[in-house]
């Protein structure tokens, strides 16, 4: 069975989707519609901007979303998913691709999410770190021992076995990284991000985004969408909405999502969007499946 998966922030690069824009009339029309909705020419930054400009959360998130969704739409008849899923921001792409959200509403929500997250990042100095080479249970245990009072540190992204990203305030992350190394982690690597995504520190962003999500119409998708919050397949619009609201302060259960998709029959995963990060993660989760980009 075919599954289509959509990457999150961090997969962006300058020049992304320029070819598609120049050679595909449908893609060009969608990109121009996006420029109109956003009120600035995001295509100029995506195609010819600097890496610094592209790294701003308010640009990165809509850029990755547009690359992913427009690539999927332009596949036409070849885009026939039995199921979809997206990593963090990619969940919005997965919902649009499966028809649960319109292109316009998806883009507006992604932009609102990016702005809300940017604000939350500026309000509290916080960050994330990748922990390599420790069992998930050990990472959870160490986070739990440090996560008290003002110290916030939680598992944020279950990427694949042996790779878990933690999220929290700067001091707690430092303390956790030291403890992880002591416990035998191969690496405990602070990430170049400006905030503690998928942690309780994103509560102000969640509150802001909740209002926007509640006002947005969500339809029954054409196939199940496996959501980050519980790694389970969803087709009920009310459940999808509740999970989308919970996503910003909850961990991304990517390992569990992929395992559940495989258990439900997925054996061919196509990554729609920039980069190959998800293909790498899926190959580490299971050697039995085929993971590739759009062919």
C-alpha cells in the first residue's frame, strides 16, 4: 500500500521548487495564489533569496508547506495515497494533500502557526537538542528527572529508534544533554532553533493557533491521516481538529506513526517535499519497506 509523507521545518533550501514553477502552469498558478494570500512574494525568497532569509520561521514554514503540497498536487493521477502523515509542520501538508483542508486554509493556518511560534520563541529563551544512541525510555526517564518547576525539558520528536529530539528552556536542555552523555548517548547535540517546539513552552502559540483552527473548516479526508499526537489514523474532522490544536505542545510520535502505518499495510512511502530526512528515518524504522522521493 502506498503512503505519502510530508517533511517539517529544516528541509528548506534556496532554489526549492523553482523548476516546477517555471515548467508547470498549475504550480505557477498555486505559487502566485500563495504570494497573494501571504501579502508578500515568498517565491522570490524561495527561489533567489539567501539561506538566512529562508531560515526565518515565518518564511520557512509556508515555504516547506508550499513545496510539499504543490509537488503532491502536480503529481495528478499518480497521487493516490492509501494513507498520509506529516512530521510536525508536515501534518498540515498531509491534511491538505488528503483533502481535509483546502490549499488556501492550509496556507493561512501554517502562516498563523509560524507567526505564533515566532512570538512564543521570543518570549522565552528555549531550544531543542538531538539525542543519538539512547533508547527512548532512557531519554524519557532523564527528562522526567530534570523536568521540575522552572526547568522544562520533554521528549519532542520521536524521529526513529536511537534518535529522539528533546525540547525545553536553555538551562534544562544543557543539564539534560550532560546527563544523556553520562548515560551513554553517542551524541547530545543542541540544535540551531530559536524555540522549544512541541513542549509546554509553546502554550502561548497553541492558544493563538487554537482560535484560527477552530474557525477553519475541516472535511473528511480521502484517506486516513496518521497524526503526530497519538500516531493513529484519523478521518473524523472533529478528531483531526482536536489533534491539530494539541500538536504544538505535544511530542511528534513519528516512529510510532510509521510503525502503525506499516502494521496497517503500508509498504511504499513517498516523501513529498524538500530534502530526504523522512526517507532516512523511515529506512531506520523498518528495513522491510521502500522509502523514496517523488519519482
